[in-house]
C-alpha cells in the first residue's frame, strides 16, 4: 500500500468518525420522553420440570457406580410403566469422586467413593407430580433438587404479557405528554429484553395432612409472567 492510499484510508476513517459523532450526540438534541412499560401476569401452572438425584457412597468406585446406575434404571423403568414418555426423561452422566478422611498431621486416607447421577423429568400433568416424587424416593433416589413450574400455554402468556407491557408504555407516554402540555411525535427508540417466567418453590404440606391433601398441594402452583419494554418518544 503506497503513501497516497494510506492517507486516503486515514482520511476516510476520520470522515466516518466525524459523521458518526453528531449522530450519537444528537440523541438528546430534540424534545423527547422516555418511558418504561411493564406487565405482571399470574397464571396457573399445569406442568413441571423435576430434577432429582441419587447419591451413593461405597468402598469401591465400581460399587458406587453400580448402585447409582441401578437406582436410576429402576426409577426410569417405573416412570415408563406409569406412562411417562422416554422423551420426557433426561438422565445425566455419572459424577464419581474419591472420598478421603482428613486428619491433622496424617496423610489423607482413601475411605471410599461417591457417585451421583441426576434425572430430570418433565411432568405434563401436575396431578402425577406427588406420585413421581414418591416413586423416586422408593427407587433409591435420595435428593430432590428443585421443581420448576411450567405452563403448556407459556408462549401464549408471554405474548400476552409483552402486549400488556407495550400498552402500558403507550398509556404512560400519552398521560405524561398530556400532563406537560406536549404532544407525542412518534416512537424514536425501543429497547426490549426477553423475560423468563418466575417460578415459586413448591412445598409439601405438614406430615399430619392426609395423602389426598398432600397430593393435591402439588397442583396449587402458580407462576408469574413478567415483561418490560423501554420506549423513547419524540415530542412536538
């Protein structure tokens, strides 16, 4: 590249920068109004993702792995017999760790191995949730990590929340402009981020409750769909 070409490139870059700068500076060079529209919809959950785990401690790695594999296999078999599709069951890889006894001034002593595997089940009917949890515990699964509530109409509710947030932004902008004796002159900028549903933690009822009410308590979950949009309007 010769000197004249290099000079031309530098000149072009300087010109581009000088043209871009006024554009950024012009953001506040006209009357405008910024508003945030928000929405909050509470809906009944009808599905759930359940994550459970089996943790086995044994003297050898082989024994720990074998026992954890057996527990997971029995649980999956029981789920399929209960009508849960295999596509709704995900069993993660095994995590195998050596276990040591630590004593001050002494070398670490290997005392065994710990194996754990996780299984995630999508429950498409909350009526079955309690029985699935009981089945897991009966088959040797010894930890329930979390229950995430879902809705089969989630996409519909998310769209509903988004439209409600847009309407809220429009209403606020119109009211603010009127209150200050101004008129809106169209939308200048929109900023939007996808929101995720908020899922509360589901809790068991007390031990004194009968089995029917305990099972029913798992069907009373709700989830919140929230959305937000930031809008900047020009003012006349």
